[in-house]
C-alpha cells in the first residue's frame, strides 16, 4: 500500500510539474523566435512526462480501487475520477489537435506573433486552463486527506478555480500576444 501511495504522489507531481512548466514556457515563447523554437522542441517532452504521470496515477488508482472497498464510495475519489476523465479527453485533444498545429509554426511566426500563432494559442487557452486546473485540483484533493467536503462543494470550488484560470489565461495570453 505504501508503494502505491508513493507512486500515486509521483504520478501527480509529474503531471502537475510538467503542465506548469509547459504553460510557463509557452507564455515565455510568445514573441521570441528562439524561445518559440525551443518550446516546440521541448513540448513533446513535457507531454511525455505528463502522460507518464497519468499512467502512474492510473495504475496506482486502479490498485486502490481493487484493494479498498471504500474507495469508490468516497465523494472526493469520485471527483478525482471525474477529473482524471477530463484530463484524459482534454490531453488527447490537445495532443492530436493543438500540438501538431504548434509544430508547424516557423521561427518568424513566433517572433512576429503572426495570425497562425495567435489562432493556435487562443484555441489552446481553455484546454490549457482546464488542464492545469484539473491537475492542481487532483493534487490538492489528494494532499487534503480525508475531509468533510461534499461533492457539490468540491465541484463548485473546482468550477470557480477553472473560471479564474480561464479568465487569467485569456487575459495573460492576449497581453503576451499584443506586446
């Protein structure tokens, strides 16, 4: 059980860390041709680390569900399961739609913030906010231990955090695309 808990934490930390670094690096790359090309080269590695975290998280979660009858009766665990589904669908969409479009960009697209870059980045604002919010919510729910929070309370906080992240990402991205 201890090994499964450690693996669960490692999987979460890998996902949270890679998503955070990916988002920061993308914002830094806007308007900088060299940083843009560097981001393109590293984005596949960030994605790989995120998916490795996802696999470790999935494996340890299955172990918990099979060895503890209470797991599937916990509201917190059910919300984490929902978030895991969101991360899966969102991650696949980002990897199959946004990543290939980013890979086609040229140095000049990044440097001059051309329309192709702006379109792709703006398309990625909500999925990016959803991804980082879901990963951090998963981390916080796991770190919080047993709480008396209801599913409604936890989901409401998640929805509010997602709204704040989405608006923040929208404004920061638009500011970075204009400067």
